[in-house]
C-alpha cells in the first residue's frame, strides 16, 4: 500500500474534510473524487504549492482552496475531518495545539512517539495506528478522535496497537534493532533496543 492510499484508507465519510498542508493536491483529489467527503478544503502555507493543487483539481467543483499557516488557513470554517500528512510530529503538535474539534488523520514524518504522547495527554484517542512501507521508507498512519486513552512507553514508541500483527512494523523494528546495535551502547539506545525486542515478540 502506498502512502497516500494508506492515509485515504482511514478517512471516514464526512461532510467537510480539510487537507491541511495539501502540497500538490493528490490526496485532495483522491478524497474529492471518491465522495468520501462532500467538500474538501485544501490548504497550504505555500501559494506555489496551492497553485499546483488548484491546477491538478481544476475539474472538480467540490474543492475549496486557502493559503495560510496550519488551521489558521481554515479561517474558522468547521471541518469534520482534518488531515495532516508529510510533516514532522512537532509541527503537527504546534498545529493541533489549537485543539480542532474534528476527527484527525495523521501521517507524521518524525517525532512520532512525542506526537502520540501529546495526543493522549490532550484529550484524544488513537483509533488506528499502523506502519506501512512505501518507496523505501516506513510511515506511521493514525486515525484519531476525541476521547480518553492511556499509552505506556511501548505504545508511545512503537504504536498504540504494536501487539497486532503488522509485517511492516516487524520489519521496521528489526532494522531499528540492527542499526542501534552499531551505535554507542548508551542507556537510551539500550532501552530502545530492549523495548523493540520486546515488541518483536508480539510480531512472531
């Protein structure tokens, strides 16, 4: 499964979806054509990227465009689903600090444990959390809703549902262990190695 298809797979049916940081608008197009959202608001901090999204989706009449930083680009418009993908976890945390009242679909590029911690510490429940492999890279994909949830350290590190079979997660963990074993044996590295080995026991 490629990255965009994985993100699309967890998007629920809704009235309005915001594709925040839409880049060239490929996911926007996939959602708008599918009818999974009746309306899509595509936003980006870059007018140049937004122009490319507008060009790609010029034939669609259920897409609206807005340039701006994070949720500010929505200008207060209500959305049922907010998609954040292709950006770092820290950037997502900054955006989500505005506490949108919406279902979230997230695909962070970095700082994923930090993002998971932020979510559960701020009134969110992670409904789906899995790893995919696409074009040489591993990606985490999450579906998040308002609600209560507690995560232990293992879940923050490797996913809320790391105990569920996932071939891509298994491969990612094996590579992580192999790589860290070549690093200096610091307390942090040893902790992650041992935690990853424990997580791998669930993937046998």
